[in-house]
C-alpha cells in the first residue's frame, strides 16, 4: 500500500492565503484533472490550462494549482485550507496523473 502524499503548508508572503508544496516534485496534467478536482473540493473550474488550474469556491475562496504541484489557497481559514489540501494532494500526485 502506498503511503499518503505529504506536503508542507505555509502562509503566503502576502499573508492573503496559504501555499502548499509537495514533498516530491510532480508534473501534473491539469486540464485532464480539472473537473474531478473541482468536484472533490466543491468548487467550479474558472481556468484549466496546461500551465495553471484555477478553481473558484463560495465567496472569495479560490484554489490555484500549478503543474509542478504547487497549490495556492485563498479566501479560507487555515483549517479549511488544510482540509482542501488533504483532498487535493492525493488526487494530484496519483500515479495516473502524469
């Protein structure tokens, strides 16, 4: 059995959100995962390109995912950001997502 994907979360330098960095580098095919990832976290896809995935949630909450696996979470509490990360990270680093 594979161990769960691990990540580091920290406050963004602008202090307007949180940044997630994966423990291992990945190359993620963002357009192919966009709808699945959005459904998993209850958000809508705003932009789905090979270079960036932007999801919009309720109010001003948003998630931006980059193909290297870096994730920016805005408009949510630290607890909510951790919950979203716990859902997103395994979806993004699965072996079939590269």
